[in-house]
């Protein structure tokens, strides 16, 4: 083929490809996909965490933002910085803006009892994440705090109970009394210990989710109980203070310490590897972010009358110890920002 004929043939082929490209440029619709993308585009989601700046809320938000960006809707965040009144104001501000979905992360069980029905009365679907009011919204995504408390208490029984050969003396360092974590978790602890009377709770004190306060309380408890066998913590952010007190007392080999949290590498796996935590119940923030996004997508597509069809997505819990850690046991915020949700 001459040079001129070859150029003409290539030009003709290119024209055919371009024509074919135009013909197939319309996105494929499997019968649901076009409606799925169309209904999500342009929607508004609002998020009131109890505070930004720590692993749980930063991880959830990373997953929420990734999905919103991919599907063409927005997620706006207002940070009340651990202040219940500021959280109520933020939620009221969002209700006035009429988002399609309002996500709440209430610090205690009573704070948003009026906010949830108010939002739903305005036609806004409400999701509560990991902590929930007594009042149900449209969806709850998060830990079953009773199940989590059972798993923590059972770990302490295994380490300090009658089959362990230990004395059964344990302490509980709790957090703010009105949170579901504490209200429900304490009931689970007591139910397990009622079935294991050899467990003696020698101290139960609140550190208000403050690691410095947890360190001071634990230091005193250890001095008063030099034969203590185990400690139950309630959240890794606070429990770093408890672990520091155990380390300072040089009692890491004696005191079995059980913690819990969202399972980030810095808070969970690093502290298991360095011996600060002996057992850790993870509620797995990457899994929660995916469930949170699923709840948002379901509500945006089905548009139920607020409060008419509530559902829950309880997080499968993972019990981590030094013996079962793997490279995928924990997560980092960088991973969540890149792939989360």
C-alpha cells in the first residue's frame, strides 16, 4: 500500500472509531443505575459529630466525603468541639437549612431527644452514628454497646477469673456517666460479673474521657490495690492514660488491661504491640464508614417518611490481641482519606 493510501485508510478507521464512540457515549443503564446516580446527585447531607480532630470522626468524615464526591452530593460538617449546647445549636442550624439527611453523633443519650423528632418533623431523615439518643431516628450505625461490654468483661474473666488462678480483683475506669458507652456498658459488665462471683470490682471511677484524669485515678487505684489483676477501660483515647499509670507502676506483667475503640493503628495496634493494651475490642471505623454511607444511600433513594421505617446496622466487633494481629487489623487516616467509605 502506498503512503497516501495508508494515510487514507488510517483516517477512515479513525472516523469509524469516533463515530462508534459517539454511538456508545450514553452511560449504560441496567434498569437501576441511571436512577441511582440521578437521585443522589445534588443532595445535601449534614453531619454534627461530638467533635472533629480524633480518629473516629475524622475516619467517618473521610469516608462520607469520598462517597459524596464520587456521587455528586455534599456533606457539610459543623464541629461543636465536645460541647453539648454547641451541638444542639449546630443541629438546629442544619435543620433550618433543610438537608436531605442529618447525621448526629450525640455525646449523651438525652441531649438530642428533642432534635431528632424536630428534624424528622421537618421532613429530614436522621442517622445516628455510634452513639444514639433514647429517641430513634431513621437509622443507627454503630456499636452494640451491650455486646461490646460483654466481650470486654468476658476477656477480664478469662484473665482474672477462677480458671486463671488469679485473685479476681479488677478495676473499671469509666467515662462520662450519661453516654451510651457507659450506661449500657456498665450493665453488661455487671451482668457478666454476676455470673462470675469470683470477680471482685475493687474500684469503679469516671475519668470523663480524659487521659490525664485516667492516669491519676489509675495511679491511686494501683497504690491502694497492689495485688490488682485487671482493669477495664472504655475508650482508647482515655485508656492511654490508664496504660501510662500501669507502666509507671511497673505492673504491666501483672495487670491485664482491656480497652476498646475504633481500631486505628496509632490507638489500637501500636498499643497492643507495645504492651499497653492486652486485649482490645474494635468497632472498626472503616466498616462503620461504609455502613454509614450505605444508610445515606438507602435513605436518599427510598425517601421514607422520617421515622416510618427505622433500621439499625450494628458493627461486627473484632477482639484484637498481640497473638492475632495482622497487617490489616487496624487502619490509618491516610488510608481512609484515599479509599475509605
